[in-house]
C-alpha cells in the first residue's frame, strides 16, 4: 500500500503471486478417513485379497487392484520408520524451526504417513521410536489432519527393527 | 457411504512470487503510482509503451523516457460478458489495445463501457487511475480506461 508520503522512492519490486483455485474432493475412501479424524481416530482399510491395511486408504489395493471394503480402526500409537529434522526457514512456514517430520507406521497399518513430532529434542529422535498422536480438544476436531496436533514419544521401548524394516 | 458423506473443500495453491522490475519497467510502474504514463524512446524515435528495456528492432538500449497519455485511441478490443474473479473489473468490460497519445505502440488494459455497442476501433479513451492512496506501483493502479466524453 502507498503510505501517503510524497517520496516513496522508485518502484523496484513487484509482487506477482500466482494461484490456482481447486474444488477438491477426497472421494469416498478418504472421506471416511477424514470423518474418522473428526471422531479422533485413525481409520484405515484392509485389502480382502492380500490383507494389507492402508491409511489413508485410496479405496483400492495398489497391489491387487481390488476395492478395499473392510474398515479398520488403527491404534493411536505407532513407530517412527524414518524422519527429517527441518532446519531451513521458508516462506509460509507455520512451525518454529528446528522441527521433526517423521514417517509414522501406526499400529495395525501397513503404510506409514508423515507426521509432526514434538516434545522431544531434535537430537534425540531415532528410527524405531514409539510415538502417539496428540489431538486437538474434542470441540475442535474437524475432518482434517489438522485435528492431530502432533505426535510425541509414548514412553514405550523402541520397536524392533524387524517390525518396521519392510516400511522404509 | 451416502454421496452426501463425501467431503469436498475449496483449495488454493499459491506461490508468492516477487520480481525485480529493473530501471525501465520500474520507472513505468513508478509513474503509474503517480497517476501518469511514461514510454521509452526506441529506434527511429518511436515511443514504446509500456517501455521495454531494449529496442525490439535493434536490441540497443532504449533512449530517454517520455511522458505519454493519459488519453489514447482504441486499436482493437474484445468484449468480456462474464468477468472472471481476477479480471480488473467485476462488471462486463472490454479488453482493448490502447495507443496512448504520444506512443507508437498499444498497451493492453480494460476499458469500462456500458456495452459493446458503445465501443469502436478508433474511439478515444482516457485513463482512470485508482485513488492515490491505493496505488502501489503496479498495472492495477490503472483501474481502467474510460470513453472520452464520459459514456462510461
Ligand atoms: Zn491387496
């Protein structure tokens, strides 16, 4: 905005944001997952052919090409399979650096997903660490991963490498 | 699952780019913020508006900046019946190539008019700038052109 002064100096920079607006629908399977988040639980789906449990489920098994119709409520805890400590600031960053992004394999799932890890110094994070989801207050639960504030260590001993080596 | 249970949401993907203007386009935008137009003098004395940094025919640096407008002539135009959210006007308008007085090239901008029947190639228009306090040094500082004589 012009600041009303008579001498603002010559224009040297121009803001040129580009944006695309989408009407996004997650479809039937992921809508179920998101409705689960609204209830404070992680909902996956099991393949009737190979038995793998996907979370979030896309509604089909990528291995067998069949619809996944069995809903499975997964544990609130999981295992860190791998992680990244973010030290680099970037535009639009919402979390204070340094912070940890971890791939988390929820108990009962055969697919890990990315979560924010807090309540632990960044130099103490390790593969195999057992963690649990911390949710927003019940009144604030919405059908979005924003309902999960973050994950934190749950105090259990580290998981055996063999239990997650297939998921790296 | 009933179809009504399937979620949907608005989603915007946005990149907040900023770019440096350089001295020539910067001068053009500075002039817009002041509610006036400048063009660059190119080869054979032709005046280029909006100014380029290099002469499009010879590739030489352009010469001095000269004041042009604020009136001009419509070289060609197209009527927009249904403006989009990012268009400069939210009522039906015309995109037009306007050759400002003193310029040898035309620049693209919106022309406000009551309807396509009010427009013609060769029609005289003049600039309507945003209020001074709202100008930031961008093409949007020029709200639109309007028909001379106040038809719009
Ligand atoms: Zn399968």
